[in-house]
C-alpha cells in the first residue's frame, strides 16, 4: 500500500472548525470591548454634564429647591431630572435633599441612567 503525504479530509474539517471557533471567540471579545469603551465614554459624558449643571445651580441661588427636568443643548439623547424633597426642618435650619439623574436615550428609545447624584442643601431660614 502506498502512503501519500498530506492531510486527510477529517483533519482539514477539524482544523476549519477549530479556526472558526477561535475567530468567532475573538470577534465576540472585540465586540464586548467596544461596548465597554462606549459605556465608559457615556459615563464620562454624564459626569461632565452633571458637573456643569451642579455648578450652574450653585451659582444661581434662585434655582435652589426647584425640581425639574430638561435636556442638554448640543448633546442629543441626553436629559436630566432633578427631584427635591424636604429632609429635615427645624426652627433654625432647613435641609433639602436634591437628587440629580442623568439619562441617555438610545436609538431604540430606551433611556439608561448613567449618573445619579444626591446631596443635601442647607438653607438658613433666618437669613
């Protein structure tokens, strides 16, 4: 019996299946990495937008204790909401709890929360 050098059909099929499995795994890992990068970019954007709002509110005292919601100019899909509720009220001191939520609505219309901040504001009623 004469033996030919080369690969059998079974060896070729097994090699192709192995190669396809590895390629699929690599593409899946790359897709996950890109999704993580996108989520990190969104989180960074949310932090910057929240900081911008908080600073503007601190500079305008008349906006204190006002609940509301809105969107960001130049940032399509991004929105914010602020809730305000009494936290503590004594004869000399009033504390208000303020919660800021930053959301992004994706292409399918689903909103995701990317940042949420809660803080207390102190207002001295005697001043």
